[in-house]
C-alpha cells in the first residue's frame, strides 16, 4: 500500500491531506529538499496496530510522551554521502552541521572553475512523502500553548512531530527519524535550502540572480564561487516572501523591491518576480557576523597595524571626528565598528543607519534605524530626521552608517558644534571624498569640512594571489590654505603594497593637538602611544579577539589603566 493511502487509513479525524497535490519534477523536489537525488529504497516501517484504536483516547486523556532522540554523530555516524563526480578535484571540505550538512569546495576540471557543493541527507521515496505529509499536518498543530512558551523551539517542533508519528502508528528507525528532524528544523526554524549557507561563517555574500540560475557566493578564501543550488520559480518566490517577512517587511508585485535587515543582522536586498529583474526573483544577502570584528582581529589579519590602531585609540579618546572611505566591500563599516570600541565606557553614543549593522558593547548607546512610510500618505523617517533628533539627545559620539544625501550637512554641522562623529562614505581617495562632499547631493561647504579630523582610505587589494582588505592611507585634515582656499591634508600612515606593511610618516597634527591640550611633553605623548601599542600587541599575542572581551579591556583601561599595565603578561587575569 502506498504511504499516502496507508496513513489516511489510520482513522484520524483530520481531513486527509494530499502529499503531492500535483506532480513534481525532480528539480522541484530538489529545490524543496537538497541538491542530492533521493534514494529509491524505502525502509520498512514498524506498524503498531493497537495505536490505531487508541488514537482518539490518547488525545482525550493524554499519552505518555516518547523521549526525544537527538542525533549524535559519534554514535549514529554521518547521514550524508557525498558523491562527487569524477571530473571534480576536491580542494577542501567541512561540516556546517556535523554529519548532516557537508560543504565541499572542488575544482571542476571541465570548466577549470572552483565550485561550492552542498550535500545534505538523501531521502528515499517513503521518507520524502512522509516528510511532505508531516510538513502539511504540522501547520494545523503548531500552535503554542502557554506552557510551551519557555521551551526551546526545536524541542517544541520535535515534540509535535513525535505526536504525529504516534497518530500515524509509525515507529521509524533512527536514521530515518534523524533525516526528518534535519529537514523539519531546517525548513521551519532555519532558512530552508539556504540555511547551511546562512550558517557558514566563511561566506560574506549570498547572491541569487534569478530562476533556475545557480547561486553565487563570496567566500572569504575562494572569493566569487558558484554553487550547485538553484530554485524553481514558485520555490524562489516563496523563499523571497519568507525572507521579507522575517525581516519585518512586506514585498509584493505592487512594491517589488526591498532593502531590509534579517534577524541575524545580515543586509538583504530583494526583488520579487519579473517586475524589475527580468530573469526572475533575485536577492543578495550581505552576511555580517553575529559578533563584530574587534580591533585585535583587524590587527591579526593585517587591515591595520598596532601603530595605526593606537593612533585611532588616542584620537577617539580625545574626541576627533573621522570618516572611513573606500569602495564596495572594502571593510569601511567593519573598521568603523571596530574602532568604535575605543569610545570611553560612560560616553553617550547615538548610531544612525538605514539597515542595522553597527554592534557596540556599550550601555549608554541609542541605536536608531530609518523607517519607510507604513501606510499611504504616512510619514517616512529618514537619516536626516534621525540625525536632527540625535542632536537634541546631547550625544558625545554620533555614528552614521553611511552619508549619501542631505544628512551630510547636518552631520558636519554636528562636527562644527562640538559633537564627535564617525561615518563611512563611498570614495576611492581623499580627493574623491572631498569632491563628493562638496558636490550634489551632499553640498557640504568647504569651511565646514575642515571640522573633520581624519579620513581613512580602505580598499580590497591583491596581496600575491589573495585579495585582502587594507588601509591605503590615514590622512588628517589640517585646515584651509588661506592663500589658495584649498584644504590642506597631512598623510600620517601610508601602505606599502610590496612589503604589505604600514609606515608612519613621523608627523601628526592630531598628536600635536592632543599633547598641547593635555599638557603632555613629547616624552609623555610617546609613552601614551607606546603603552596603547603594547596593550594591543599583548591582546593579539594572548589570543584575546572576541569583541566583548576586547571592549571590556578597553573600558577598564579607561577606568583603571594601571590594572591593565600590571597584567600585560596575562591580561585574562583581569576577568577572573
């Protein structure tokens, strides 16, 4: 007897649900489950006939719950069998979920291109149709009761699945049960077929260009790389709507474009259907780590050196304003977030963004984001509105995600009235940044630009065959030349691409101003720089990278620097 017919004979009082209301192509099935072909052999279910009779009674008086059996790789072995074609050469492989989702990076000898291959558990015909039936029935019973609100989502889901299996009268072998668990958790709690990609820490961008087109990724090690994942039209549209809903936004054919932030902080750009993208629904997810990069991590990967970070540390402590400029994916926001950890612990901070990207370990912090009009004729709240409101909140530091419009004038007004501001901007050089600031639509007067203290220019460059993010130069705005009316700039740090290191030019107006304002001699200034450099290098040497520990040490340095200096050989002691 076919599984659909067999389940529907169990005497359940629910309306029978078709497992496959319309014939599915193999591509459609693959889009629902994984790239792998399903197996053909079905395990024989162990049927408990007495459960058919007891189904209604159990629902009335309650049944003793079956204990949840969780998958363990060591005990149960892998559920994935990776069948890589013979013309592929495996370069690297790693688990996303050990035993259940495997990534293989392989060189396709036919195209001489590297590919990103995702492997998930293969389902037999029986398992596939049972999964379809459970998926449909769960929609009717996944209603949380008050005693379940504090339970783990996975446990709630699996508890409901076990209830359905009991109703069906099915006792499944462990391997089948673990496969069902994987796909149900992936589809209900995770991100459906792109869930392994969302969980892969090696990925920066996930790009879908349209229907039946392979997804492309930006991998931290292998850069732009093609996958073996693609979507049919209906599945892709459904995924797009899910992404929009989870980000708290709405998308439709009437409003087919969307910029949003996903719950994990990733940035989403989405277009629905063929209204504006002729190849079908498209989306780009720019992934951001749950824990942001700390200055020590940027020091470790070579974006900055210890001297340049010590420079930022002293400048921020002494309320100097700065802007990070560079091209797309050059690491501007990452650097802005990292150096913001130097902000003194009690200072009031207001951040303003279109989509939430900045994450600070700071208590006195107001994080604000823009909002479109919720109804026709309603009021949209843009960055200019938020910046104007921030000026009334008496912040000491204002962080603006990116300046691109009329808010630039208000930002520079804030600088000129004594607020310390950090921001980012798209520009390839200092000259390009100043030209853009003075031109439409920013229109910042030149005499206001001189309130900006530091411009840091970043780029994504080649170091050998590897692409890396490096600061190209750190430049100070030294005022306006009275004879020519041009802005005077001073290069403090420059990058040597041949030897891949940074050079201090030996002159800094910021250092001179700080020393003069604080009453430091030259020796005292050099001591302050040296102490901060030693703290940064000690943290790197001792492997203190996570942003909470790093920010905590910076805060403690501001409060009780002697304690940090005394524990330089083992900074972890200050946490004990």
